[in-house]
C-alpha cells in the first residue's frame, strides 16, 4: 500500500481554517482599536454632557467621524450612545458580518 500524499490531507483541511482565522484577526484588530477610541472619546463627551454642553456633543463626535445620540432612559437618566462604522477588508469577513461593521458603546448618565 502506498502512503504517499496521506500527510497532505490534514494540511488541506487546516489551510482554509487558518486562512479564515487569519482574516478574522486581520479585520478585527481595527474594530478593537476603534472600540478603545470610542471609550476614550466617551469620557470627553460625558464631560461635555455634565458641563451642560449638549449642543457640542454631536459637533465633537462628527469631527471625529463618529455618531453620537442621546436617548432618554427614565425621568432621571439618559443614555449616550457613540458609534462608528469600520470597513472590513477581507472578503470572508465581509461575507459573514457585512460591511461596514458598526462599533457601538453607550453610557447611562444622570440628568442634571
């Protein structure tokens, strides 16, 4: 019995899996960076909110390429939501998650 090519079989199964994992890593590193960027900007936006500059929040967010929205949660609380769209580069991830991918964070603050 000839065993030539038998060791190539596991390789043929692993290559596509490793390719897909590599594509996910390649595309989601910018997503995680954007999420951290949104968290940093959220601190400044909450400070604007607490200082009574609600009108400046969307101006600041738009200047950074983000979208900011304020929703009323209850009589005493509002939720500030920041979002930004990140373009996926690899076709595999575009097919699964669509493009652009929307990164969102929110924070609930007390109404003053």
